[in-house]
C-alpha cells in the first residue's frame, strides 16, 4: 500500500469520525521507542526485537494471515529485512496499514 493522497485523506477521515464519536484519534498504541533507538543493539538484534514485539500485539494477532500484503505478511517481511533500507521500506508499509487501523506505532 503506497502512501498516496487518497490513503492520507482516508486515514484523516477515519480519525475525524473517531473524534466525532467521542473516541480518541488512535485506538491503540505500540511503543517501540526503547528498542528503536537502542544503539547497543546490532541491526539484526534491533530488527528481531521489534518484530517479536509487533507479533505480540493485537495488530498482528488479529490480522488476517491470508491477506496479501496485509499486516501479518508485512511484519514477517520486516523480520526478513537484510539492511536498514529494506527495513525502512517495510516499516513504512506497516505504518500505513496501522494508520488505517488507527494503531499508533511510536518510535520517537
């Protein structure tokens, strides 16, 4: 799912609907800050720790394993990233999917 204007508009509409219903903008948070910025970890250790944590979230556990390019598959692809550039690509993909589900993945 590329980040397109349509995708951005769609996620903003979802956020506005949630606010109109008296709900917070985000349904859930996943906090990865401590792992994401841990410079003592190698790339592989950090990647694996992030993927392990993501697999233990409702975002992954409730994902459709058969959905092509869905959350489950994207998290698995993230776990197979061989370098930072590939990891960042899969992370962006996951952010877009999570955005639609109103899951805030915190890395800062």
